[in-house]
């Protein structure tokens, strides 16, 4: 079976051209993509840790401001006087409008202050928001009151009645960005705890703090010591919240369930994500090198930190699909580049193979016809290389054969004439 030299040349050019490209792609492409993925992961880890540290510093700053407010002589004397004047009936809380200026100077992030006595009854409040919230004469949650009497500050979220499980968080939107810091109030001379100060802290300012460094595909939130989500600091992917839904005002619910989950349903242990579990177990800064599924059902990488002064954890999660989208895009571009190179090399190989094989095919056809006795055939090839030289040799050979045949014909004709 005769094989065409044209096909063999085309195949040879394809092998010589594509083999180095394919080898380079196979050897270097996975390593390059792996290095890129490592760089993205390291950059994400650094960025997420920066967010955790910023949030931790911000929370500690709000705690320090609340601690300074708790030393206010006006608040201490207010609780003393309310305790001394308290009788058997319930007493309406006192508005302290003159304390608003001092409160704003000391803690500009506090939108409302609430003073509770040792029995957990609201005795005084500061701020317009607090004034609208005080109408129900609420009582402080017993668990929070116990922490205050033990001298422990804590951070709380005001839920709608019971703590929301993590599975229900994804369907909610966060519109009320407030948390509450509770601090014990004590008499400076005797160190006796006479009540507690609860400061309502606006979380909207964290958005401005994190806006400069947070990535659009990361979201951060706070959890308490039981894994219940307290608040969303930055919105999650596609605007989904990572914290419980907005709560009604304190006048509607009171402070009976000031801690997320107290007196109600807590997040079950088996529903906690790997990031929350690691945060609660280690209670220190950490980073997840492995992908896990968050409560929104997305594959994420998590970073966390613990604020021991408030007993809360700060968690930052990044959507893996979005974070590594540049890596996937780079992989796709490499495949497209290989495809384009392959198509281009194939076209060049076909054109070059035809260009080189065409004179050889012409020579073979001419030689075949000459061998069949068609001595008038000539190879019309003008080329400065060996192929052109071969064509001239074939033409000269045909001329020589044709001339020899003519001489033989003349010799054969002469005896015939002499015999006549």
C-alpha cells in the first residue's frame, strides 16, 4: 500500500510543532496553577486575618468605652437613689437627658444606654432610641444579670423571641445592626455591684472600617460561646445575611431574651460549621486550610478569632468559588490558548506539507510517465534546491533517452534504404 509523502510530511510537522507545546503545557501548567492557587490562598488568609484583628480591636474599643461609662458618678448615683427610693410597687425608669453629651463624647458608637438594678429592673436610660424602648419597663435576662453581678462583661444580640438556628439564617436579611454590651456598675468606695449598664452599639460603622480591606466575596459575623450567630458585620454572598434577622424594638420584646438563645433554642452542636467549631474549641486566632460548607450551603475557607473579654468569636468566611475564580479563568485561558495554537499549527503544517510535497509528487508523476515511454514529458519545476536539481536531472535523462531513441531510429532506417 503506497503512502503519500504529503500526509507523512503533515504528520511530521504536527508532531514536531505540537509535541513541545503539549509537553510544556502538561509540565508547567499544573505547577503554575498550583502556585497561583497558593498565592491566592495566602493573600486571602492575610486579608481575612486583618479583618478579624480589626473587628477584634473595634469590639475591644467599644468595651473600653462602655467600661468608662460605667464609672460615671451620675449613673452610680442614679442607681443609688433609685435603690433608696424604691418601694413595693414598680417604678418607672428615669430619663437622663443631661447625660447624652457625656455619653456621646465618651462612646460615640453607643446609640442607647440602659441602667438596671440588682433585681434586673430598668431604672434609667439615655438616648432617644432608649427613650422609645423604655415604655415596657423591661427586666434584664437572668443569665445576663447573673454575669453582671459576677462582674463579667458580655456581648448580646436582641432576638425576636428565641434564638434562630443556623439553618434559618440564610433566608433572612439584616436590617437592625445593633449589639448590646453589659457592664457591672459598682460603688467605687466599697466595690459593691449595685446594678449593670447595657450599652446599645451601632454596628453600621464596622462596614466603613472593613470596606477598605474586605473582599466582595467574603462575609464576617460574630458568634457567642454556644455557636449562636450574634450579628452580621458584612453581607454574605448575593446579599444574604450571616446573622439573625432584624429584631423588634426593646419596647416590643423587652430585655427578657437579651442573649441570643437564652431561655430559648440554641444552635445544636451538629449544625455548627467547621469554622464555628474550631473557633469555639481553640478560642484563638486560626485559619482553615481546608474547604468546608458554611450555613448557607456554600464551600468556603474560614478565618476566626476569639475576644475573651466579651466571650464572642469573630469569623470571616470566603466563598471558594468566587475566590478561586481567577484560577479557574486562568485554566480556561490556557486550554483556549492550547486549542488556538493547535489549530494554527495544523493549518501551517498542512500548508507547509503541501508546499514541500507538491514538487516531489510532480517529479514522481513525470518519472512514472517517462518510464511508461512518454519521453516527451518534462518536470516543470524551477527551484534552487535539491528538488530543482533532481527535476533538471530527470529532464536531462529524458532528453538523453529521447536523443538515443532518435539515433537508433536513424540507424535502423539506413539499412532499409540500402536494401532497396
